[in-house]
């Protein structure tokens, strides 16, 4: 636990010593605020459904920027070898870095709570639906970060890691659209199950399905396990 905490503190301080964290938080909050005002003022919606949908797309776009430095920055700075020789297990390194990235995710999530103030002042939103949407957003972000961290460990270049992560996340987001081109029920079900967007849409509508929660957690578990296995192999 102490090893994980040490890596976590180092990772978090590294984020806020660079402009990356400030850039991500600023872009996300400005984008979310814009879409919130658009949905509320121009369309007259008194729900967060449209805003949550846009938040999901923004998240998928910004996660590669958060995750690209997790391991690739260590390689380029020449500190990866030092990190691997420390008395830390691969899982302690993986968890420490992952929790640092998740803290950034929770920070930008907390920043969007200010949008709820006018919503509750001038409307009557369903609190359970909003809580469901936020739960889905955090689970979506955790899965995206786990994938991004894996690709950051596999390449020594931060830009390459970001591009590969972006391609993978966009594939997971839009794979559900392939359902319309399939006649096989098996393939339609598979593409629907693998779709980040379709699972997230259930949370936005207030449906917290065990299948959707398990899917995001399985993605996290598989990506982090592969990440730890790769570090063990390098060692």
C-alpha cells in the first residue's frame, strides 16, 4: 500500500507541475458549460441528458491527453529503468499511476456540479437520473483511462500513445453503429455489448444495469492486468 501511495503522489504532483492537468480541466469545463447552456437555454431542456452525452464525447477526446504521459513520459525521461528497479511490484506501479489519472477524472467531474445549481433553481430535474448519469460518466472514464494507460506502457512516444488510445476509444464508442449492417444476431449482440456509447446511454436515461457496470469494470480489469503483465515481462 505504501508503494502504491508513493507512486500515486508522484504521479499526481507530476500532473500539476505540467500544464496538462490545467489544460484538460479547462477545456472540459468550458466545453461542458457551453453544451449545458446550449441545452438549457436554446432547446429548453431541464435535464442533463444532452449534457451527459456531450460530456461522454469530450471525455473520450481528452482521455488520451491525460493517459499518454503515464508511462511514455517515464521512457522519454529515462526514469523507467529506475522505476522498475525500485522495490515495487508491477501492480503497485500500475495502481499508483492509474489512481493518479482517476483523481484527475474525479476533479473534472466535480467541476461540472456547478451546472446543477441553475438546473435545480429553475427546474425540477430527476435526482436519481442525474446520479445515474454521473455514475456512468465515472465508469466510462475509468475504462478509458485503463485503456490509455496500457497503450502508454506499450510505446515510448507520448504522441503515438495518444493517437493509438484515441483510435481505440473512438472504435469502442462507435462500434455499436455496426449493428445496423449485421444480419447475425450474435454479431449485433457482440457489437452492442462492446459499445461504450450504448452502455453510457443507459446510464443517461437513469438505467443502472448490472451488465453495463460489469462491462466497464471488466474493461478496467483486463487493461490493468495486461499493463501489469507487460511491466513484469519488461522487468
